[in-house]
């Protein structure tokens, strides 16, 4: 089963993405901030992480760096999500270990393409 971790501090965005991914056959776990993301990754070992960059407490850049430090062998793909794509955000996300970048609002079809490219499998396989 393909599990995707959605990390976003907005409940409505997490809910919408959860429904969209579950409809496509993915198992979804969620976290509402970077600290939860680090813990969820350790507990569930997701196939891929959708990481919001701008979050309180621990932002997506820091959380990705901590996840990368903790799971150097597994190398879970991370797609950075941001509503405020500032110049340099993509470079910062890449430097932190993110594998792809997706601006908000999320385009689900484009995001699904990024997901299947990074994990190399279709949902539910």
C-alpha cells in the first residue's frame, strides 16, 4: 500500500488533499506542523511526503532537513508545497532535500503526476 504523508497547517487543505488522494487509492496520514511531520515519518515510514513550506513551530524546510538526517538510508521523496512561492523558495527547498516543488493552489492532476514519477508506482500497487 502506498502511504502519503500530507503536512499542512491548514485543516481545509489537508482535508481536501486527503480526500483527493484517497479517491485515487492512496493511504493518507497527516500532520499539521513540522514537528508532527518528523514524528509521523518515524512512525509510519510513508512512501512520499507532501510538505507545506510555510508553517508555524517548525517550517517545512527545517522538518525536511530533520527527516533527511533521520532517514538517510530510506530517502523518502518530499514534494514542497507553498502558496507564497518567493524567489529562492525552490532553491531553499531543494537544498533542504526536497525532490520536487509544487505551488499552491494545488493542481491535483499535476501533483499526482509528480507523485507517481517520484515513487514509480500507481496508487494501491
